[in-house]
């Protein structure tokens, strides 16, 4: 079941207004031979955690997740599920403060899916600041899922959607009688407003007999497929603004959709398997914050002339120059200084080109890779220090003109090296 897509009309999230501009690099074309049909739903929610198979069938008599929100004064209806620009919750508003452990039903599921699940789990943990562990020891198909656990398995055509195309009344089967080319994911909310557990089922038609992504799927598409379904188990729904195919928030420069868009339209980002889009990340951050997680700050980085650290053109392509620009509400000025020393925007990392230490070296945006070129610290003076070289972010020539390049330079006392970061 695909996790709720992050994406809708513009909203203020974490104190930062996000515009529906592009996030992400250029995408691959989607495979056509093994994609779900347009409009196919692949997610749902239940109120009970320990759902199990009986005679090879799991009947999910899904009911709307209980919510404690007060009814709307004007309509008398319960408040809408949490949502924001490019993301939407399936109904819950928070995570367990203790985090989650992802487990596998059987050895085949662990062998085939663990590499992808581990990558997604690491990203989920980074974004939410909650523990998200992976345990590859098989638990068996009769395992009763407790709070705090997410189960994942590979089966042949496991998902049987409701006849009316809605989200209620799903079935998961082990005899291969489900819909062709359809994986599904679900979350449970046995505590009001909270994602308490989850489970996901991957159709083996997306894989070869050796457990590798089918040629029609490809590595990139499959990694995002796993991220999508795990997103559903974490309480996210499709980010579509309506039932119309393709009606997801889309990056205007790269043409990318959030990972949580409907399966027909998602999965295209080349940085596969990660919730790299700001849209996807905001949904995860919202639910994590609801569970009490202490998240890294997010916002503008301001410098000389009250100009903002800016990704040129809002383009997330590798190598995009970092500059200063008049502060605005665009995503190219929304930065997250992480505890691991990275400084992130548009799902990528602030990067010192080739980790050089030469004065004037290029500062750009690049895929996060854990390398020394992407490790920074903020000192007491307000300088953003490149750890490996000891040099700092510097506005070239001290100019305050829009578009002035930001470079690496030896530290000095000039204001062009002083920054105010999110707190």
C-alpha cells in the first residue's frame, strides 16, 4: 500500500512556507510493463495491530481511523486528516515516540527486500529523528504484530482491493489470487491519531526468480516502490489533490513527483529509495513532531546584506551553484542542518567540490554521500566551517548582489563569512 503522498496546496510547515516548485533531479521514464493501473489504491488503515492470516487470507475490515480532533464548527464533521504542500496523512497525526522496527515474514522476503528496506529505514530515521530499526530474522507468516513493528513480505499477487475501489475492506492473500502487479501497505492506529504499527506486501511479479528487480521495473523504480509502500505503513497517503491521474504536486524544473504520489506517477526520482523530496519529508516531519520527536531545525540561512543562502534557480541537479539571493519562500532557501554534519536542501547536501581546500573552491548542491566534502559545523562566530579543510563559507568579494557566488575561503573577520542558521 503506497504511503500517503505528501503534497497539496501551499502550507506553512515547520515555520517555512513551501511553494510548489521543483524538488529533485531529472527522472527516469517509468516502466510500462509492470506498473499499477491508473487510480489503483494500494493503502488503507485499521484500528487493530495484530492482524494475522487465517487459512491463507487476511481480511482487513478497515474502518476509518479514530481521531480525537474536534468537529468542525461549520460542518459538524471531524477535522480533515493532516496535510500540507505535497503530502497527506492517511488520518493519523503522530508517531510512537519510541520509533519502529521493520521485520520480515520469511527468509525470502528478508533476502530480497532487506537491502532496499534498510536504505529507506535509514532515511526515515534521519528525517523523523526517531529510531527506525531493521531486523532481518524471519518471524513467520503467523506472527502477531505488536505495537511498534512493521512487517514486510513478498508474495505472488497478494493484494485484493475492495470491489468499489475504496480504501475499506482490503484482503491480503497467500494463494496468488490477488490483483496483478499490485503491492500494498497498511498502517494500524490502535491509539487515537497515532501510527502504532504497519504491514506491507510486495508482489513478486516486480522481481525476477533470483529476487532482482524485473527488467520492466528496474533498480530505480523498484527502490522507490519499496519506499512508497513503507511510507504507507508509516501513515502517509497518496499526495494527490484529487482522484485525477497525475494530479500530484510536480516539480516545475525537474518534472518530479513525490515518492508518495499514486503508483502510476511516482517512483521516478534518480535518488531512488529515499524520501528526498521536500514534499515527502514534510509529511514525515509533521507526524514525527506530533510524537514528540526533537527534529533538526529547518529554515533560511541569512548572511551579508540580509540575503539568503540559495540554490541557484531552485535546481536540485548535482553541481548547482550555491549563491546568495533575496530571501523568499522558495524551497531552494529551506535548509536543514543535520546532526551528522550535513546541511541539506531539496533533498541534497551542501558540498565542497571534490573536497578541495583551495580558496575560491566551488560550493554546490550534490547527492548526499556521507563524504568529507559534505561535513560542516557552525562555530560560535556564526561561520559555517568545512570540517575537513577548516575553511568556511564565504560570499565572493563581499558583494550583496543577487546571484553572488558562495565559495570556500580561509576564515577571516569579514561579515561575508557570518551566517544566521535555523534554530
